[in-house]
C-alpha cells in the first residue's frame, strides 16, 4: 500500500504539468538516448523500469468487475503484484509498474501496456527510467560533469536542475524522445540524475523520459 501511495503521489506531481508532444528536429541524426548511455564504455546497464497509468474511463464497471479483469490481465501478461488500483473520490486510476526490463524489450512492453489499458478505454501515460552505474566513487562535481556530457551526447539542452552534497539531477529537452511535459513554460522530456551508493561502491545514473519515476 505504501508503494502504491508513493506511485500515486508521483503521478499527482506529473498531473500538474501539461502534456506536450515533443517536436522532432530534422537536423539531428536519429538516435536512442538510452542506447547512447548504454554504449559508453565506463557505463554499465542495470535495468529499465516502466510505469504506466491512466484514469479508467468506464464508469459503468464496478470495482469488483475491474478487479476481475485485472486478475485475468495479470495471468495473461504475467504482471502479478505489479498492478494497482487507486480510488480518488469518484475516479479510479490504474497503475502498472514493470521492473527488471532489458533495453531491447521496452518497445514490446510499451505496446503490451497500451493493449492492457485499451480494455478500459484509456490511453496510458508512460514513464521509462533506465538505471545505469559506474564502478567506484565519483564526486558530485564529476557527476555533474558526466551529466553535462550525457546531455551533449543526446543533443540535449538542460532546462533546470538541482545539486546538493549527494545528488545531481538535471532535466531538459532532446529531440530524440517523443512526449514531453511543460515546466515553467518550457518543454522537458528527459531527466538525468546521479548519486553515489556506498553500500555497493557504485555511482548510479538514471535517465528517465519524460521524467525519472520512482526513488533514486
């Protein structure tokens, strides 16, 4: 329940930002930003996380009917314990979290999620967050420089960010992701963050579109 609540709070944060379709820039060669990070020699891939959510539009369905359909979907798509229904007043939100996905499978997983939400007449909002790491400790300054470099590699522009003694996180725009959100009047469709974890002595990198979803 705590996990579901955390996910919904994250959704509320996204709800206050207007959906905005990214405009492709034809002067750039088409690249996949996730693959760009994956191909950097020092960077190792850990996992991809996908979260899809939408308000269920079918008001004629009872909560029990919805739960019965979800049970069937969990069996069909092997999504046990990854599906949540969040009731808010007279509305119900369906949230599906997928973890441990390989980069090469993400397009297939996205199509699967879209088919699931079609059962309820809804089109999902989809967040993708790829987790990478670099072995050993890196200072906050070095992490900041790395993120600047990553943005340049994906033809990105940094719009806003935060930096403290443990975390560096910047959001911006790249022509290579489709959907974006608007923050303070500017389009954002990529979020890159970095944090050192002393437990396993690794510096983790997170790339999310349109934003990083979840804790890091």
